């Protein structure tokens, strides 16, 4: 390296910084419906695109009601990335206010990934929207995000593809790590029970028998019949633990745990990430946190002793 090289690097860096600002200023604005989708979009989009989230971290994506700042964000946006398959019932209000230049992309509905049906409740047999709970499902979202961003911002195509490749690689590694960790749970303990039926894709990916009280958080939840059915099931199966989720009401699973004298663990993070200082601060952390909770409460540690 000759003496001029540091100056050249400095110039290149300055140019990069300036052009990044310029890109930001030309308002490349996209919207993500909730925190998990924002995390995945951000991994592919990088820093040159502004990403606004509709549902704040910690709130229930199923039951969100649009606020005035959401409407303002929609006016400024080029693309809205949402999950689809009924996860966000409020998306119809965004569709109603959208102008012709706004593109709405339902990631789950566009993804090349084998879907499952909702197993219980009012929406039984409809497509289960919670595909991101399997890293392979998240990778299928990344494919759609990459394609959509390239179509809209072709001048950044190479950068999108590079980051999408890195993200797919990281998700494949994550999948492998979770699988190895969960192998520590004995087969007879591989029973996963949650309030909302939001872990079916995770259960399929990692070989768990799965049950939930209700189908999806946007329906009327915790009916007497559903509670009775779950109580009977738990009395027969006696799983090592029951699990509650960060955005579902706690009272139903707590009541079942008391009635059946089974352990209750949580929260699992599914429909939202946590705050930055919480255990599910990004997508991989969310799945690792959930995996550690299952490992601890379903006897993974005992099996390894
Ligand atoms: Zn949900």
C-alpha cells in the first residue's frame, strides 16, 4: 500500500457518508407493519432507507388500531411490508388510504414456503400467518423483501443482494443452532402449549407436538369451551410446562396451570420483539430466548446431565 492509500480511503468513506445522507434526504421510505418484519426488512435494506413501524414494540399486532402518525407515514411511504394472511386486520384501512404509487406487499402470502392451517378456534383451517417463527419462513420473507426493494430502488440492487445473501446464511446458521439446542429435550417432553396458536411453524420445524387455547389473537379469545377442551387435554397429556406469550393475556394459561397443577413459563416472544434492552431485542435473539425457555422448562438440561 503506498502513502496515498489512506487519503483515497478517506475520500471514498466521505463520499459514501455523503451519498448515504443524500439517499436518506431523497426520502426512500418504507413501512413495516410490526417489529419482526422491520428487523428483517432492515437487514436487507441497510441504512439508506428509512423504515417506519406501524405497531410499536410490545403492542399486539392483531388488535392494533391505526393512529394519526401511522397515516402520515403511509403518505410518505413507497412500500408497505406487512405479513398478511389476516395477521393485521387493520391493513384494510391502509389499503383504503393508499395512493397509486404505494406498493403493499404481504410477505407471508408472497413467500415460497409451505403453509399450515390454524388448528383451533373461529378461524380454524384458515392459513396460519405466523410463518416467521421458523427461520426458514423468515428466509422466505427475505427473498420477497430483496425482490421488492430491487424493483423499487434498482440503483442499490447489488447492496440488497449482498445483504439478503448474508441474512439467508445467518438464518440457516440460526436454524441449525436452535435445532441442536432443542435436540437436548427428550422426545416424550416435546409438547408445546401456548395461548394463541402462534407456534405451529416452530413446532413443525423442531418436531414438537403442539396445542393452543385459541387460534389467532384477533378473534374472541378464551371461550369456556376452549378452556374446557384444553383442560381435558392437559390432564391427559401432562406436559412438563405450559407457556404464555408476551402479547397474549396471561390469565387464561395461568388459570389452566393452577387447575392442572402444571408449571407455567414465559413469556415467549412471537408477535413482537422486546425493547432494545429486553431478551428479544432482534429476530435471532427472539428465537434464541424462546428456545432457551423451552430447553429449561421441558427438561433439556436434565437430559444433558
Ligand atoms: Zn399472533
